[in-house]
């Protein structure tokens, strides 16, 4: 078989093969003859990784040389996805692997099976962080991401009798070839203890904290390469380690083995799991510890880096911009104040001015219950000095408020960082706004509603602080890697791969939407992707689905506001219709759900059971299953998303208007040619504006109507009035999906008819009618394919490259630094 001879940025094939064999020998200590699968994978991984190390070294050198302003992204979550394929693509070595693997008698797919995705996040916010880092590197922005190296990431989801069971995600069990430990940069972090006045400080604002407990933070980093550029940034992850004194040798000697390691276990628990259950006091304390651990380690590292090239503090905000990804890292504001005032002895006002100019805050929610608060009692115990600093910040802030609104005590109460009733708590979002230069929402509607509702008083006080930066997604992972067939077709049509770094060029596909030959090829790509998905569905669930059916996809965390139950009511309606009229000519559909429910979120775990129960009933009904299949794919994650998204025809974005901050799955699906059925919520609105109303299935209440209706809402009235809705709800209540057991799903029915918090019943009729319009459109193949093409062609705006450019222009004011090419 002829081998490509050319020299590319990835080097030559011969050199790559040489390095592979040498790495197998010297890194794994084995030979071709005796290597195992994991040996092969690790060897390939480090061989690819090695090609990024030179770039990283040159990036670090260029950054050192330029001493630029850096973006430091602080996030409790990162959902990076698998690394192997991405790094093969980014290093230009993808082309070598197949011929070499063939030679050695293995397949890339076999090796890739060992590539584990680091599940260091829950959902949208964590994946956004990963997309932004990818775009920052691609745009040559000097940036570092900081996070926690959770020993166990997001749980693995399985189903037992249809119910979600959670298994630990031991993602580093076989080692992680993608990270570099950096033990020299470890930090020490304190907890608990007491504070005392500093000796020579008449203002009383400087104090001395003596922690009662210390923990080490050990960093390791993963490389974040840019696409089409030599820039390689890093994400630095902290793992908690007991300080060396924690091992109690004398107790061990006395046979008290458990007690001897107690302190070690306690310390290392800090980075043990992503989002420890917070239903107990200990759980909440552990979460706060995690948050402080992350920011304390990261700030010390940021200061260490600053001091490599700078002296004094005046230039700090000119060289350091810190982006807070939601409220989870907001304690960084108080920690920087503590470092500057107590440790570096700056006076309060200067420290506060530096701090405020350094931080910016991104809010990702509108739900009041998602706004974090911490009890003063807990803070006083765990971080006594930080609590004092919060009081001082609040004191000076409220003075400012009083000067602006003299005598308006209600205003003060609403703006205060401290909530007084029913118990004293610290409002982290308020602290974030007060301590930041810029605050942003993640879609236009979200930003507007933030300013009008959740953060209204702040938006009135400081209107210039508020910005919108609509989210985006990286086209490298979610189009090029996830959907190579579509990527090839696009590249062929547009003439080159420029669209991958300039996504708005996709608009040149719009012309092709009227070219029948192109439509035919577009359909063929979608079909092949659906065949791939079909195999995956069959492997993981045993359900056989028809690749020619309409592939109707709802993939996201299970949450009431996202309204998986509304989708389910539609599914049950189709089921009822088919049972009633077995001969009806219904458009064949596969309804695919994917998503996890938080382990303590009982209502959603019950809904998962119901989805699985409906799936079982539908898929085993001889009549219904000819037209309809329902699947809940277990363990939805980034890797699964990369298989599902390219195969989707219809994208379900049906949250109650005014509840979904942005959504990013909506963007990924549209870019892959799925047509959206959705409400006027989050970024759906901006997607519809761009793809055109005629290429988007809109239904339901808008945000204002939802607020108005909520005031006097009676779900039962909708139930009584609409026979199809009644039949759907009754089917659940009657036990059809529970082998006659009427009690199992009764709580779902009660929630719908009782309060129906997210107005699913009110939107039901509009939704079902809209779905009927979807089915009609689907029957006209060319019409549908045209819509599909136009969705991809017109959503180039939703590249995270554009998002990062907006952050750069509006908030960060950082410039790119060019790195010496390979
Ligand atoms: C405090 C803790 C319980 C907590 C943990 C995780 C609170 C919030 C979160 C995660 C929030 C999240 O993922 N939000 C999503 O962020 C996306 C990126 O901006 C948005 O697209 C999406 O609408 C929003 O729900």
C-alpha cells in the first residue's frame, strides 16, 4: 500500500513510526511483539503529545518574551472530551495513523477505545469552558484555565429496571497520558483557625489569619492546542494532597491504622469528587472547601507567574484578567484582597481598586434557586478571615449605595452582599458583581432578563458593567471531529478548510440549498451518520432503530425547566394515536433522549424511569413500534454527543421561555444540520433570527407571557379541555407504563396537574401542533434538506471563536501573541 511521503506540520510518517516504536520501548518498556492494547494506546498518545510539547515550549517562550496581559479562566468544571483524535487532528498526524496501524495489525478505533474522556463537569457550563479554551488557543490569546483535578468525575450512568444508577468515574485508573504533573509549583492552602489584629495597622483593616489546617495543592496541566496555529495553552488542574505531617507515625506504630491516616483522607477528600452531595452539612462544607482550594491555589499561581516578569502591584490589572465562570470561584475576590492587604501589606483602597479591575464575572443562570449563597456561620468557621473581608467589602459598598440612594433602606437590603433573613448568608453573585469590572450574561435574552430581574438593582446602579456575550461552540470538535463526512462535503463545496477558523464562511453554502445534487449528498451524509448512530444505539440498548426514520433528539441534563416531560407527553400522544388508528400513515420517528439527573434530584430520577418505561412499552408494541421508537441512551457525555449530534434531524430546545440561560447543544445541532423545534428561550431566539423563521419550528409562550400566566395558572384546566393531553396524562396515571402499577408514576402526574411549575401543560397543544408541522415538512424531502442546509449555513455566528473575540473586545482587552511556527 503506497504511503504518503510528504512532510507536513506533523513531520514525516517515517519519523512518526520511529517515535512510536521508540516510545513503546522506552516509555512502556515493551516491544511490538508483546504490547497490549493499553500499551498501544499510551504509546500513540504520548507520541502525538510529544508533537505538542515543542509548540507549548515555544508558546511559553513567546509569552515570556512579550509579557502580555493574560486571561485566567477560573472554572469548577471542564468537559474537555476525548483528547486523542483532537490532538491527531491538531498536529496533522491523523493521516499517519491508519497506514501505520494497518502495518501493525491494529485499528485506530481499537486504540481509541482506551481514550477516556475527563468528565470534570456536569453540562453546559463545563463544556463552554472547554470550547472557550479551544478558541482562545486558536486565536493566539495568552490564557490559562484553572480547575480541580477531581479524582472522580461526573458519575457514570446506567439503568437498572429503568432507574438511573450512578457508578463512580474512575477516569485515571489506567493513567492519563495527556497530563504533566508540575510538582514544583505546588501550593499550600489553609482552612479554619482564627484571626488577630495585625500589629502596626491603625485602620484595623489588616489582620492576621492563622489557619488550623493546611492542605497542599498539587498541579498538573493538560495541553490546550490551537487549531491551525502553533499556540498551545494549558489548563492547570489542582489535586489536594495532605501535608507531610499528616501521617501519624506513632498512631500507626500503635496499630491505630485508620486513625493514623485520618488527616490524609480528610485532606485528599477535597478533590475527590465533582460536586459532592450538598444535602448534608458536611457535604456543603466540602463544597466550599473545594471552591476555596481552587481559588487559593490558582491565585498564588497567577501571582507567581506575574512576578516572573513584573514587580510591584500597580501593573497587576494590566497584566492579569481573571474570568469567573459563574459563582463557584467567586471566593477568589476575597482571597486576592486577603493576599494584597494581609500578606503583601497594601492598603485597603489600593487593594480593592486592583481587585475590582482584575475580575470579571459570567452568570449562567436565571433560576433564583441556582444562585449560590453560603451561610455566614459556615464561612466564619472555615474561612474566618474571608468572612471579615466580606463584611468590610459590604460595608464600603453599602456606603456607596447610601450615597447614591440616600435613605433607601430597602434598596440597601436588596443590594447587600449579606442576606439577613431567614438566616444570614453570603450572596455570591452579589459579591461577584461588586468585585468585578464586567458582568456578562450568555445570550441576549438572558442578559436582558438578568438586568431586568435577577440583578436588576445592580444593573440600575452600574449599567455600564453589564454586557452580553452570546455563547458559542468550537467547530473543530463539534463539526470537524464529530462529523468528518459533513466536514468533507463542506470543504469540497467551499474550496478549502478556511471555514473551520472562520465559521461565518458557511453562509456560502446557502446557494447550495437550491442545488438538487448537493441536497442529495447532504442527505447521504446524514444517512450514513444515522447508520453509525443506529449501531451505537443497538450496542448500548439492544433497540433496533430505522436509520431512515426522523431522528428526533433531546440531549441535555434532566431538569424540570428543560421539560423532558413535555417531550414525553408528545411521545405518549403519538403512541395513543397509533394505538387508536393502527393504519394511520405516521412519519416514522426515533425519539432519542440523552442526559443525566443529579443523584439527589428525585423528581428527575423518576422521570428517567418513566422515559425508560415508555420506551419499553412503545418499542415492544407490535403496531406502534413500526412507526415509533423511543430510546434513552445511557451515560450521555461529550463522546456520545459527538456521535448523536451529526445524526440528528430534529433538535429539541423546549425549555420554558425565560429559564434557559443560553443552551449550547442548540448551536451544535443546528451547525450539524438539525432543524430546531423550540421556544423563544436563551440562544434559540438568536438562532431563529439567523436561520429564518421559515427554517425553525417555533412554539409556545414567550418569557413575558410565561410570567403573566404563572400568576393565575391552573394546569387542570388545560388537562380538562384537551382530550389528547388528557389521554396522555391518564395513560401515565393508569399504569400503562408500569405494568398496571398506578402508584409508581403518580408523583409525575401530581406534579403536572398540581403545580406544573414550568407550564408544560400550557405549552402542550402548541407543541403537538408544531410537531405535526414538523412531520408534514419531513415528508417533503427536498424541503427538509433545504432547511437542514440553511441551518448549518446560517449559524456560523455561533462559533466560540466569535464568542472569544467578543470577550476580548468588550471585557478582556487582550491582544494575541504570535508563536514561532513548526
Ligand atoms: C452550585 C451548583 C449546584 C451548580 C453546579 C453547576 C450550579 C450550576 C451549575 C451549572 C450550570 C450550567 O451548566 N449552566 C448552563 O450554562 C450554559 C453555558 O453558559 C448555558 O448554555 C446553559 O443555558 C446553562 O444552563
